[in-house]
């Protein structure tokens, strides 16, 4: 799958505030790793006070800038114009009053006192942010207002107002994501003491809402922890963090989060889209069921066709149903062409499911974090599709190669076809899919050598050549043989399995024993701020080192997903050299699925038993390698590394999906695979086409609100559905792009 540039507004990173000793302007995010001060070790602090009722509104902090921060918008121009007009009218009234004093000194003193009072009141009411409903009992001076800036919220962000009510204490607020494993804290904002007792200082900052946040507040001068809290903010919500002393006999510091404005439910569009999809599936299934009933089908036919037409067809032209079968003029059965072996629709359906999911997540997936690649360890929806495509490619390799050899094609000719197809896949990926020609013509100085199609080309070549060299005739049937209950589908392939085990031994040896300069041997981490920032340039360990050594920094992927959460600064390619070994293993497990389907054809029970056995066996391997943990296992599940646990886990899922699809699609015929069957039949065209035409209408258009999940989701679903429609039309026209 294409690794798109992860935008900061969609990740955990927010802009860095300037570090100044004075009260900071409206900071918008944590500082970079190099600029942050070291976080002191946590010290024992008094336990926080019990939850209190929401405190009263802090009216002395609600100024023009404060209202900006609370509402996320500046005062409109009309209000400012009216303020200026009222100010000019006040000035004219003052001049008229001065002229009146020269003419009537007796009433002048009273009028002067009245105007003075009016001027004071006008100054209070017309000051930026002032309004009668908030009053002006403790309005901050103009200098403080200038230091507060507007915070424009983006997608997956919330507004947090930090109120420092601690007398004589300057606070430094640090931030971390709960999904960032062993990460060092990042500076979020500095909140200085206002300098006036009873008047809290306030800082506004945008925080991420994708995952839970960990906030740590330190005394800036003494560098000790004041309090720490974990909180899950909601998208476009408005929150206040009140830091104050609680006098309950013990001088304690309380940090309470108050919700000023409720967040929106950003996952609602996904739920609605899912329910609509389920409703469509149910409606179509119910309609197909009704049409399968003879009585309903006859009723529909009679409703559509007139009785006279039906009478003419049956009486004068003859009934097309039973007359031919009973008459003697039927064509001999020997005239019918021999039936070709039926194509396994479950394979094409599975390929189509993986492909359409790939198109959807490549187009953005509604900008949801779970439709994007995991930053490092773990799985998201986007991490599933590419390995499934590799798996089903392996199944197709064995099925198609066996069919070609049975038709009498020589191995030498087939070897040439394999080499040519692999070469075309690599070239298409390197020169058509990878470059962004909107940024200028392709330059070899910056071209990315690895990629999705390149990985597919190399994997296809190795697995296909391996199967071709050691190809054996497929037994016609084993229905009467006791060896059906043996492992003949594995035993017949022992040379291939030996080669695969050797490849996996190479991956394990290089990953865990290759010395990497400046990094611990066997390092599997993301680098950056991970592992407390000890190894910032060790992203990917041996895998990243080999790519940078053999290909160069300029020829690998420049925007890895690890940069979003772990703030990595070195290039890393998830389709690199070392990970290709495990993609070959993944494809060979797909070959094993193809052998099961072909060796035990027409024996549904044996096929399902073997699919179940492989699913459980690979799942147990994954459990042993990961310890059922995202980060604590021996070899975590990691798409960037294509770790062996990632391969076994996704292969287990793939066998499970075939276990479901095969009886439903090919045995019982309960589902034809529509609509995923059609893109599965034209996979290369759909993949290359969706990459090339990504930025063209109707696959993309200008959105009314670029910060709306709903609009992005609608656009991405429509674009994916269009490729399904294109594949359907091409299927009906019998147009298939084969390379």
C-alpha cells in the first residue's frame, strides 16, 4: 500500500510554542525533541484533592482574547466597526460637552462629572472583549490581551485552556500520548504566574484527540512535578485545566479538567456509513431470496409482461421451458463444448476485498487514525490489506501456474513470462506510481527505489520461480487414499519449505545480530522520542540501516508513519529490503492455501479442516511471539518492519477469511462475491489507476470543510465505489489488464 505523507494535523504532533521567560503567547503544541528541557524524574506529591463541583466561571480571565480561545473565533468585523462608531460618537459628545461648559459654567461641573463617569463606563464596555454580561470587575490590562493569540483548531484537535492559580509559581506543561511507548515528554506550553494575587494566568493550546493524553505539570523554577493526569479529549471540544491550591487543612494542589464546550462525535459518520452498508446488503440479499422463489418470480413476470404476450409466446411460438426438453429435435449432448474447470471465485473475491480496502485507505480513509498505518507496533485497518494482497497473490501463483503447465506450456517459456512480469511490476511502481509529478519531473537524485509494486514484483519472482523449479503434477483425487489425512500438501513441497526456512533464518540473523552503528544490536524500536529518546536515529534497527547503506537516504521513503507519533527525523522505508524476505514468506503461505484448494478439490470437509488447522497454528505462533501484547512481546506485530509475528498474524486472518468465503461463495453459492469479485479480476488496473488518477475529479473534489471527517469519508467512499463500478464495466466488456 502506498505510504502517504502523514500530516501533522492528523497525528499527535501539534505546533511548537516559542520558549520565552515571559508568559507565553497562545502556544499550539509541544516543542520539538531537541528543544525541550529534560523532564525531571517524578517526585512524590500530595495526592490530588477529591473531585469538586465545577468551579464558578473565572470572569477576570474572560477578555477579548479569552473569548477568542473559548469559542475558537475572533470577534466579527461588524462588531469591531460598531465599537469604533460608538467610540467616535463618544468623542463627539465630549467635544460638545466642552463647548457647553464654556457657555454655562453653572451646569458645567455637573455635566463634566457625568461625562467623566460615562467615559469610564464606555472605556470598560468598549474595551476589546468587554461586554455588559461579563462585567469589568477585574479585566486584564491591554498588554496581557496582546499576549493571547487565536488558536485555530484542526481535525482531531481540542482546545485546552490552562489556568495557573498558583501564587508565585511558573508552570511548564508537558504532553505525551498514551499510544507512544516509552516516549519522553514534550513541552506543550509555559504558563507563568500573572504577578497579581487572585488573578490566574491563562494559556490556550491545541491538544490531540486521537488517543488519550498524559499531561504533566512541573514547577519551572524548582523543576519538580506539580501534578500529572490522563485524559481523553474529544474532537473540537473546549476544556479548562484549573491548577490551584486546595485549602482543606493540608496545602494541596489540585488539577481539575472542566468541560466548557462538549466535543462532537467524530466517529458518527463511520457508524452511519456502516449501517447504510449493512442495510444495502440486507435489502439486496432479501431481494435475491425473493427472486429465488418460483411463486414470487412468476408473479413479477406476470406483473411486468401482459397476459396476451405470455399467451402468444406459449401458444404460437412454443414454451421455451419444457417443449424442447421433451421433443425429439434437441441437440445432442455431445455437441456441447467441454466444460472448463470452474474458477475459484473466493480467491478473486478475497483479492477484491483487499484491493478495495487498499484504495479506500490510500485515498485517506476519512482521515481517521484507524484507517491509517500504525505509527509503529500494533495493527490498524490500513495494516491489514497489503499482506492479504500478497497472500492471495501466492494462491493465484500456484493455481495459475498449475493450469498453464497442464496445458503443455514449457517451463523455460513460463520462466521468461515470470521474469518479464516481475520486471514490469518493478518499473510501473518506480516510474509511474512512486513519483509525484506535480512536484516536477522525475529526478534520479530523489527517486524512491522501494515501493508496493516493487515489493510485489520481487516477491512474485521469487515465489513463482521457486514453485516452477520444484513443480510436481497435482494428484487428480485422493478420495480413496488414506494419505488424504496426511500432510501431502506439505510433504510434496519440502524443498520449497526448506528454502523458505532458510530465508527466515537470514531475516532473524540480520535483524537480531547485525551490528548497527550507534544503536543496540537487535533494536526493533522506532527511534525518535521512543525509548526515552536514547536512540533517535535508530529507526527500524537493522532494517533501516541496510536500506540507508545500500540505497541511500534520498532513495527511500521520506515520510514514515513513525514521524507522526515518535517524531523521527531519519528516512525509513516500510517496503525496504529486509522486509521483502517476510513478504516472500507471506506469499508462500498463500501458495499453501492454493495447494489445499487444488489438492483436495471437491472435498469441502478436508479443505475446511486444513484451513482451520493453519489458522490456529499460525495464531498460536503469533501468541507466543507477541505474548498477546502490543509492545512487550519477543517480536511485536509491526507493519513497518514486516516482522514475522506480523506475517503469522495476518496469514492466520487470511486462512480464516478463506474458511468463511470458500463454503459461502464456491460451495453453497450463497454469495457470488459481488461487488468485490469484479475489482479482484482486474487488480493491477484498479491499483495503478487509483494511484495515477487520485487527484482528478471525480475521485477528488474541493471540500466545503477540509477539517470535517464526514466530508472526507464521503469523498473516499465515493472514489472507492467508482473503482468498483469501473471494474464492473470492464468485466462486462471483457477487458482485463494482464502483465
